[in-house]
């Protein structure tokens, strides 16, 4: 399924999977946040909202802590 999605939907799916893991998978979220353009991040946020009916920023903030939270949610 991951390979059939457009890039923004794929990023939304991967970010959601990373937030659901019991162990820390912040590297997935950090990679998305640091390697995508502003427009790509906006599209990923919109795809996340449309697919999961919740905010990407709120999910990431809930599932991260410390320095990683500061990088992802300045």
C-alpha cells in the first residue's frame, strides 16, 4: 500500500505508523520534517488530516518529547 500512494499520502501514512509504535520511531518523523519542502509538508499535513481525521502536529507532539519535539514543532 505504501508504494501506491502519492508522496504526501505516503508521508502521512508513515508518520501515523511511527506515532503508533510503542517504541520510539522519531527518526521517521524527523526525516519527513527535515527533508521535505514547505509545500510537501503542507500537503502531508492535509493528507494526514483527510485520512486520519486528526492533526499531524498534535499526534507528533503527543508522541514525542524533549529535543526532538523542539525540532519538529518549533
